[in-house]
């Protein structure tokens, strides 16, 4: 349903970037998994577990969700010791890139000054925020 203007004509409302957020990718743990895999192509289960501070069961559940969506492939071997490798798929790369684009669009909607001084990108920093990095004290 589109909103109506005062004269009764329908007005076209631009789609809000939050609508494009992918619930599968956006969840904190899954976003972390996807970021790591996007940068490395593949990672071992034990590495993901350690770096993201997860339990075996918690990581397994999130990997199942990503695998069901077609965003990762899980490869298990049993040579000597059990080893599980997780790889990102092309669909996973596209989903992660789309997620980042949606997050960037959301960030662009934030009013200047929302981020603390020094943390905001220069184009979003308020005019009185000062330099992005603090200057060392003079002797």
C-alpha cells in the first residue's frame, strides 16, 4: 500500500534500507562467520569457535542456518583427527555484500554527530568534533 498525498494521488516512498537486511546474515554470530569467510574463503570450525567465543553447539547451530540458506558449505574429514572446514559459497559472498550495502545505507541515514567524536567517518563527523585521532599532549 502506498501513501496518498493531500490531493489523493499516490506518492512513491523510497524503500528504507532496513527492509533489505537479511535476517539469516544479520544475526551477530552469523555476520561474524560471514565476515571471516568472506576475507579468508574458508576456516576451520575450531578457529571460528575460538575467535567468535562460541561453544561447539552454538557454532554448529549457526553454521546449520547458513548452510541451509546456501551461504556456506561444511566439509568434514576424519583422517587421523576429526576436522571440519567451513567455506563460503558464491551465494554467501553475494548475501554478505548485500548485507554490508544495507548497513552502509542505514549508517548514511544517521544524523551527523551520532557517533562519538573521533569514531565517526570524516564525512559524518559533526563540525566541532575535532581531529579523528587525538593529538599527543605537548611537552
